[in-house]
C-alpha cells in the first residue's frame, strides 16, 4: 500500500482544514476591517489586530493538524504543557510587553480617541496634555504643544484617567 492509500482520511481532513483556515482568516479580516471602518479610520491598528487574529487561527490550525495526524493525546498534552511552561516563564519575564499588546487591542476596540485627538492624561506626578501622533502595539506617541514627543506605554494609558480635549473652531479653520 502506498502512503496515500494508508493516510487518505488524514489527507482529506488536512485539505478541508486548510480550506477552512483560509476562509476563516478571510472572514475574520473582513469583519475586523468592517468594524474599524464603522468605528475608526485607523488602518495601522486594524492591521495589527488582524495579525493577532491570524496568529491565533494559525495556532489553532496547527493543533488541529496534530490531532488529525494521530499524535497521541498524552504526547500533545506533554508538548503543550512544556511549551506553555517555556512561554509562561518568558512572558513572566516580559509581562509588560504582553500587557502593552493586550492594552493595544483594548484601546483599538473600546476607546473613543484616535490619531489626531488631543488628550489629557490625569497623572498626579506627571500630567500630560498632547495630541496623539500614533498608536502602536506597545505604546502611544504623543506630541505636546511645545513639540515634545512622548512615548507613553499602552498599559499605563489604561490605568490613568483620560480626557479628550475638544478643539474649538477657530475662524482660520473655515474657508469660503
């Protein structure tokens, strides 16, 4: 018997899984872009969230492939627990990175400010009023009225009170 005859079920299941993965990635990309289009116009953050979702889909696909190809469940558990231990230790050492990435996703979906808004961060020791220049996975870039650029971590942004300063219309902003 040939390889294909022995593993026809696994080959078909793998093909179906790959097609489902591609369809899921396309649908999720479309859903996230539609959400961003209806709520914000921030393509940079949209692409970042899409990358995170694609990573999650890829991980789930790899786990499904391992199961399809008959790896023993106890071996899967040992591998996952070993990987989780290594990742856990690495993430514990780098908790602020994970915290900033998670905060970046929360800022994307649930916060009402966007690039170009002027915000005031209510911090007892170092209050900041500045315009948002960019929002990244790890930090937000702020520009003060004096032209100073401030990099502010996303996780601290969630911990502080934020006010959005509404710009008053100047006569020079209107043209005939």
